[in-house]
C-alpha cells in the first residue's frame, strides 16, 4: 500500500532530481559559453599570430632580396637602405600607424611612376615591387602629393575620390585611412611618405604636425639614396646601359657526374671546389668578370661589364690557359687514384652585342647579360664532343682573332639549333 509518507518522499526525490538536472543544464550552458569564448579568443590569438608570422616572413623575403642585390651594388648602399628602413619603422611607431612606406620617382622608367623605396607593412614583400603611376591624369593619394607637393589626409578611403584602391587589390590589403606628406629638398619634392591605418581612430592635425617634425632628416636620407641612380639596383631596377659588344666564355665539365657515382659525395664536392678555385682564379687573369657558376662550370664575360682592350683575344688566351690548368689538375687527380679519366673540359666562346640586366624572381635576382652570344656559346657547348678537351669559337670571334691563332672549322649539324644561330664555328688549336 502506498502511504502518504511514500508519496511525499517520491515527490521530494523528484524535486531534487529536477533541481540537479537544472543545475547540470545551467552548468553545461555556461560551459558551452565559456568554451565559445575560449574558442573565439584562441581564434583571435591565432589570427594575430598568423598575421605576425606573415609580417616576419615578408620582412625576411625583402631582406633576402636586399642581400642578394647588395652583392652587386656594395655594402655601403645596403647600409644606407637599412638605415632608411629603420627610420621608417621608428616614424611608423611614432605616428601609431599600422603600415608606412616611402615612395620616390623611378629613374629608369620612360613613364611617370613612383616606386617603393622602403616599406614597413605585413605585405611588404608584395608591395615593394608595385609601381604607382604619377602622370598628369593619374589618380591616387601618393601621386597627388608628389605632383602638388602638399600633404594630404584621408580619414575614410571608402568615400575618398582621390584614393586609388588598385594597389590594395593587388597586394590583398585594406587601407582605411591615410596620412601622406611630401619629402622635399630645397623646395623640390623628391618623394612621398605614407602612414596607413592608425591603430586608434583616424589621422588628424596633431598627427600631421608630429609627422612634419620628421620630414627634414628623412628627406636628407632619401636624397642621399636617390642622388646616385646606380643605388636603385638594390631595389631590382636595372640600369639602362644599352647594348655593348662583348665576349662570352662558357666552361663545362663533361662526365663530371661520374665523380659522384664512383667517389664519396663529400670528397667529390671537395674536388669540384678545388676545380672552381683554381679555374676561377685563372679565368680572371686577363680581366674577365665571372658571371655565374653553373654546377660544374662557369661563365666568364669580357668587355661587359668591365671594358677591356683586345677582349676577344683575351678570351682565347684565357681559354687556352684554362685548358692547361685543367689537364694538370686532372693528371694529379688520376695519379692520386681519383676516377677522373673520363672527365673532359669543353670551352665555348661567342662574341656580339650584350645587354646588362638584373633578372629573376623576387626571391633571387641576379645581374647577368642577355644577347645572342650567350645563346650561341651555350649551344656550341651542347654540341661539342664530350670525350675530348676542346675550345670552340663562333665565326665572329674567329674573325677578330684569326691572325693570332691557329684554328680549324668545327662541324655543326645542319639541322641543329646551333647551325641556325651560327652556321660556322671553329676549334682553336693553339695561339700563334
């Protein structure tokens, strides 16, 4: 029989269970809220971290690019560029900006345009290569400031008719507000400094006053850089020196891979480095410039970029001396047990018009030359005999030195690319 006491007991138990269930549900509810808050915070922290990583990677890419170019233009220019970068970063922090940049006129372009001399921004690597048109009809805040010589403040670029969003779209960046000022020397505008996206609010008159206090010293630094056009090579902007006649000499080892197949890799690499050291020193004896190393060989240039007298004959003398040095080295290797009997050295030479250029991807640009002599010498090397030491020259080189050397006509397959480039070639036998 169910008594009144039992009914009261079950009622109380049910109430307790309901309360416990409610507590559990409330606890789970707040736990979910806390989890969402934590998840949101973690996502926000992660986004900030990813942005910082992107900024660091961008700066590293720019730094690597600068170091690559500094090998060509020299350490003083690199130091001047790094000082500019440092000054810009200080100015950006002083104005509480998210990003900042310095733009100057491109001295190499046939059209009116600005280039980025320095950038402090998460997207610096992609931005540094952009060009800003600044002709009479061109829009844009940087172009307007450069042309008018007057500062400009945009508190909201979304409604600013002067602002040009094309660069933002290209580099995946959103400019919200901007402060731009002209950099001047003796009243002449030489560049523009921009501060983008103030960390809190928009740029105002107080920011303009503070920025003006920085302009004199910054303008002097910028002027020190731009007054020498060759300094722009560190930005990857090639000088327009036009064409110059020169001679290209390409050295290539045939069957050098046999060293790696038959010899321990570290020792094989040591032998190749010995080859590069000895032949590199010998190759520059008559004034050649080493253009680049090509794995198991290298390319030498005569009369470009460094002017030389009798450069065609100097190339022939260099080639003959290189063959002598190589044969001596090879004999030493073989006598000491190195499996080098099947290794030979081919040298190809071509003369003609060459253009000095800086070329390559953003990550690694190189100063080199372009022109038919480079193509002809490369093709002559490809078709040369791989089982002998020989020097092959094109017809133009032969015409320049034929009174000074003994040579014999070198057979070129008629259907080959080399035959189309240079129908006649010669093998150098000796210097008279």
